[in-house]
């Protein structure tokens, strides 16, 4: 890819906070992740309307990755992020953490860190699968996948019978919430409390903050929604084009890459019915991201107040691309976006624009599903306002964090042999963004029939609805507009064979 001039922008965080004594030479790490956010939904990655001043500052003071990847789905991303391994058991479902895996919490405890989690866990709500059981000294949040933002104990209409999600603190369940409760604020407040407590001691700390926003249901505070009234009246087709132009201007993508046409599951804005309701969906979605940015600002203020700012690595990313899912019906205009009484979603038409300039979205393995912003801020270590073309993946977090902590990846944990880590350390890239760490194996993906493999510049992708392999050269065509499978059958076969071997190893059932 071409190299661009570097403008100011937002960053994904891992916070390294300096401690006061004892283990002060080991940096703290704060890992912040949002849920179902599109690639260009924040200012540092192309958003012009959604206000993200705190992420803007993080990016201006840190490093932005142009090519960082997740697993395209809530559960599988969390399993890989926590373990440095690809998901086993077929790559689907909860309770993906088994005894042959070590979690980030357990690994960082071994490295001498205090550990905390505040937010969405989504890897099991019962012992021994809770964060409290898997290495986190303190834990608070949603152990399931999503919930009502104002009252997590309210029944979830996505499930027959109205299932109530599991919200917990350490080893107990929480079922009552105050009238002014809002998950984004609660997660940030509890994370800030953990940081204050940990920073008062000699040990370094690792705090993981996986927000649920902007995952459905579309719930936001009225004052945040009001900021965006009428701001998206141009519709999703124009928003995609504006976002594309902005990502080129910021130096995030190559201007020669073609902008994909409207997604096949989206509709033309010109003929879309119920435009006022459609606009409200995007206004509330924007408000949810705005609220997360405000929360990040409070977390960063807490880090600074503890004196840990200069010794803390902060990372920010998303668990997958924007979400086109519509549980309960795509066009139910009776579901008013915003208040807690309703359970609404953005739908595929806004989702494809949120992922501009890439194709597809959550659960799909084209770039719109698997690509994420990643911002890293580490004063005195990460060069400010910098960019990198390093290809990274969430399996790289665990080896990177252990490298930062000067600790070896263990061969066993609690008397159980564990699988070798499958990611690589990106510490040298954090220090020198122009240095590209070598990766001797391809990257792999699978979820619900969709699959992909990336080896160097080549990517082979299979969409569950299209049901065929597509081959792309991501240097020449990262927006995946020119399928080369027909003109390069040898490379297609080679990568397909490698993917099938990986699927066999991890238990994927794809035939």
C-alpha cells in the first residue's frame, strides 16, 4: 500500500499506567473494546458527524493500525482476544474457553499484575467460565451477549420466552439497577474505580473494558440523541461516499481502491420508506458511540489523576464490523430507537455505510466484518500521530502483553498443559511503527458458514450466502472488488487447502 502523510486522528487504546513504586518498571495496560462498531464510525477512522474528541486525542497522541483484525463475531472475538488462540469447538457458541487455554487475566496475574474486567464477557455465565474464575481479581458487567442498556434485568425479546441476561459482579448475580442506570456509564465508572484501587498499590495492573455499545438494542440518553437530530438526513448511500473520501484524506486507505457498490442486502436511500424513523436509528446509534467516547474521557482522566498516565498503554478497538442483524423484524417502525421500552437495530442499509470503505459486516469474512480500528497510546514509547501497515490480529494481544511485561508464555497453568499461543508480539511495531513483525503462518477466520484466510497480501474469502471462494490481492484491492480466483486457480487451491487443514485442527464443521 502507498505511504501517506500523517494527519491527526483517533486511536485504539491499550493504556500503560506508571505505578508509584515496587513494580513501577512494568507498564499498566488498559484494553478498551466496543461492540458492533463500523470501521469508520469514529473520527480518527473517517467519521465526520459522530463526535469522538477523546478518541481523536488518543489517536493524535498515539498509533493507528491500518490493517488490524478481529474474528467478525462477539463470542469468537472475545475468546481469541483473551487467549491468543483461534476459537476451538467449531468456532461458535459460548463457553469457548477450555482448560488448555490461558486467559489474559491468568497470564497477567502470572506476570505480577492486578487484573480487572468491566463490561461484556460473553464467554460463559456460570462457574468455571466466569471472569472471576478465569484470572480477573475484580469483575463487573454482562456475562452474556447483549441486554437492555437501562435495565439489564429486563426480559430480552430476541429470545422466545423473554430470556433475562446474566449481569454479575465477581461471583454473584445482580438483578436490581437504579433508575439512572446506563450500561456504558456503569462500565466506565466501575473500570475507573478498579484503576484507582490498583494504582494505589505497588503492582502494575491490567484492566479490560469491553463496552456493549453500539450493539443493539438502540438505547441512548436523550441529551446525546439530541446532538444528532437531522445530522444523517443525507441517507446511507451518501454517508458511505463521505466516509470513503474522509478515510482517503486521513491516509488510512489507498485512493486507487474502488468504493464498493451498495450492499446487496441494503436498499436505495431514494426509495426507502419511513425516512424519519430510519434517520432516528442512525441518530441513536451515533449517540451510543458519543457516550462511549465520553466514558473513555473519564477513564483517561482517572488514569492521569492516579499518576499512571505516562506508564500506561491504552488500546481501543471493535469486536467486529457494524451489525446488519435485525432480531424481531427489520422494518418494525413501532420499535422507536432510543428509549428502554423498545428493542431496535440499525439494519443492513446503515450497517454497510458504517463500514465504509469495506464490504459486508458482522459475521461475514470480507473486510467489513473482520477489520477493526486499533489505536494504541503509550506516552514516550508509541510515536504520536503515527500509522502502521503492520497486519495485526486479536490473537496478538496476549503475546504482546507478556512481551511488555517481560514474561514468557507458560507451558502449563493450574497443572494443565496449554496450547501454544498462535499470535505474535507487536511490541516492536508499537515502538517503531515502520517495523513490520514477521508472521510465519496465515490468519484464519470462520463463523456460521463464512470463512477466510489471509497469507501475506493474499486473502481468500467465502461468504455463507454466495458459497464460493473469492481471491483478492489486498495491496492492490483491499476493498475486495476484483475476484482473482478464476485467473489464479493455483493460489486459490493452495489457500483453500490451508484453510481446510486449519478447520480440521480447530473443529470447524463446514461441509
